[in-house]
C-alpha cells in the first residue's frame, strides 16, 4: 500500500540559478492516474498570444521548459471563456450534493441573478450620488463578500498534558478561502426558513457580507475574538 | 517408546540437514530431505517426508541473498544467447548475420503469443547484460589487499567519482584565477542544454556505479556536477558532465497531426478521434463553415441540454478564436453526458490541429486540450462498500 502511494520522481531539468533545492526522491502521489511528471494545464488564452518581444528571460526559459513537459488533460469544468471563474467553480463544487452539478450550477446562476436584480432595484430607487456607490456586478459582489468573510487567524486543537487547548494559529490562504465558503454555505443551509429557496437566502447573505454585516461576518469576528482570548496559548504552536 | 524416538530423530536429522543447505535449489533440498528421511525412518514416515515442502518444515526462512553470478556463467549465457539468436534467425528464415534485437523481439512475440497484461511477465529473449543485474567483480587481490584506495569507505566508485569531480573543479578554478588578472577569460560557453536534458535519476546512477546510494549522496553529486557545469570550463569538462545527463524528448514534436482531406466538392475537412471514460467520439471538422455542430445527427443544443457540456464543445474552437469558422459533424457512443462531451472536445481539438500552425498546436497541448484524460472509474474492492468508502465500523 505504501509502495503504491509513493512513487519515484523523474528529476526534472534543473535551472542553473535554482536556489531552493528539492531533494530528488520519493514524492507522495496518492493514487493519481497521472504519472508524477505531468504538469497542470494553463488555459489562459492571453498568456499564449503574448508577442515574443515582450517576454522576459524568465518567461522565455519557462516557455522552452514547458515544451519538454507532459501536461494533464484540462478538467471538464474549465474553459477559456471570460465567464469561467475559478472561485465560482469551487463554490459550486462545495454546494453540490451527491454529484448533482446541474442543480448546484443552476442555484449559483439564480443566486447571481437575484443579487443583480436586488442591486438594480436599489439603483433605480437611489439618488444620483448614491448610484455611484452601488455595485451592480454580481461577480464583484461575490468575490468581495467572500473576501470579507475570510478569517485572518484560526484555532487549532492541540493536545498537551491530556487536554485539548484551542491554540490561535495563522491560516494558509487556501484554508481561509475554504472556511469563508464553508461558513457561507452552512449558514444558508441551516438558518433559513423552510419555505425560502437557496438562491434567495444566499443572495441575501452575500449582499450582507459585502457590506460587512450579517451572520457569516459575525462568525468570523467570533473566531477572531476567541483567538484573541486564547492569546496566551499561542506558544503551544511549534510550527 | 521406540517409534517416538525414531520419528523425533528423523525430524531432527531432517532439520539439521536442511539447516546447513540454504542456497541450494528447492527441488534438491526436497530430494535430500526425503533421502535423509528414508535412511532414518520406515514406510509411513518416508511417504510423509516426500510430501512435505521445505518451507513448512523450516522454523524461520532467512531472506535469500541475491544470486551471485560468476563471470564464467555470464560468458556461457552470452554464448548461448548468440547461438540461440542464430537458430531463431534460421527458424524465421532470416539471415543470421543481420538479425537485430528488434527482429528477435518480433520473432518471440510471433512464436510465443502471450495475453498477459504485465509486459515484463511475457516471454523475452534479450542479451544477458540486460537480464542479469550488473555485479561487482572481486575487489581485492589474492593477498586480501583491496585494489582501490577508497575501498574501505564502502562506496568506492561514488567517492572516487566525487573526488574526480572536485579535482576538476579546483583545476578549472585555478585556471580562471590565473587568467583573471590578465583578463583573458574565455567566453562563457554553456554547452549544457538545461532544457532538453535532465540529470540522471538516483536509480540510473546506482546502475551506473553498481553501488547503493543514499538520497543525500545523490544530492551532493548533482550539486557538484551543477557547479562544474556552471563554471566556464572547456569542452572536455562539459563532455564529462553531459555523461550524467539524459536527453528529454520535446513533447510538442510528438503530436500526430491528422492530414487535411478534401471531399468531392473540394472542401477541406479533417477527422479526429477522442475518448473519455467509456465514451468514444469521432469528429469531422470542415475547413470553411458557419459554426454549426451536429452530434449523432442532432443539433448540439438539443443533444447537450446542459450548459457545461456545450462549453466543453466550444472550448477548442474558442481557444483558437475560430468559433464561427468551422462546421463540426460528430458521432459519439458510450459513457455519460459529461464523458461524451469530453470525448468530442478531444476529437475536435485533434481534428483542428491540421488547420492550425505548429505553435498553436503546442498551445493547445499546454492548455490540456490534446491529452486523453486517463481517469476512469475505480473498481469496487471486496470488504469495502465502494472504491474508497469502507463499511461502517461497529465496535461490537
């Protein structure tokens, strides 16, 4: 089992100016159908259309290097379309239940539509000065709302002397994004009236988070307060 | 009283006998055991001895060391191989003088067809150098004194190699220090092809030196070689360093571009095939068109009601900015809706390669449009509910 999980890496072509040396050896690859030497695909159209004159030395080197590397197939959810958003894709996947991507995606589309409608209503009803401040692009609102919900510091249970202490710990970027999305989804699933539909509730929560109000922001602030309260235990962290 | 004594003495003699003969082949051991048993025991014990195996009688089976092949043995194997190659050539009606290894492989697959999935389990006939692992000759003379001065380090080839490389580095640095005040430095000629080649991996190095290396040893060696390669050294040193590099295939050259065909009216078109999970698709992309897509005779909007699948169909065309310029007619079968969409995407991308420049083919490859997705459904395992999900753990 361990032998299957670990596979030897073919040492890639190394740069002469490579500062951080990776020890060539076993890299854990948990049962991927791809060999470890496969690289992730890059779908951005503009990246390839750049004229050769504009590239720096680094980029030219990267380009040449990429020609010798094997590339994985692009997943079924990515396109080079301008409407494809990685944050929205991740959020859709987290909303999905039982593999029902069609339903999850339709909910997100309806949510974004609901956000846009609400903002347009506010816009129509507002005066000229306020109209400048109202944001109507649902994607901008979505991104900003999730960014507002991201906690800066988290708590980790550490076992010391037979007791678990909640120790404040800095969080990695991806963990913060994950927590923001998770809290948003949990909040919208659990604390809503039985008759309200998900898009309505989610659009309402997103708009509240956009203005730094609402239950998700409160949860983030509670987390920060707990971390502040347990400041004394910070030295339990060893990494 | 007598019978138990006889049986226990038989068992003892058997065990003693087997204990001394470790390296012998199993069949020999069995016969010897049965012979010993025949001497010690009577009728029923003899039959019992013949049917026992070496493994069940031994208390603990020591790990077998690697077989040591003598030089004479290897030489004999090589002679037999060459003779066998000539016989094989005769059998196949070819000329024995010009019978290459590829011909040998073809002949063996023809004479011994095997349906085994594991390629290494199929019948092979290769030169003994490739079959028997390389072994070190005896490292010391008749007086017991080792030949190499670094023998007692345990890894003499590795340390002597490090010694050589460091010597070369010092030499080159000395030369450069002498030339520096006279400012007669030669141009920095980096012959080392950093992109088209890679360092040897640890396994290849172990094979080359016929010694076991640790990860740290390997790292140190590569560091030294990099240092030597970076210094402005002469062609001899570059050649020395390039011995430790292997060339990498340029992946973009490996793409098979289907040829452009012309139909009765002279319209150019191209065909491509694609697969994803269990779905197979074949797409015919015409050179001039208005962006209509027909799948299995049905318009794509009706065949793929889900937006995600239509986006996948659009992906290769949109990537190359050729959305309204090609007509696509495709047939697809097998799989589910997402697999069919993925298969058509691959087929269309492959067909488009023939209308597009080499650079754009490479861009498509780097965007992941020209790779067959190897992910398939993982099988369910016995003792588990699914491929990964285990049954609910119950305490009692």
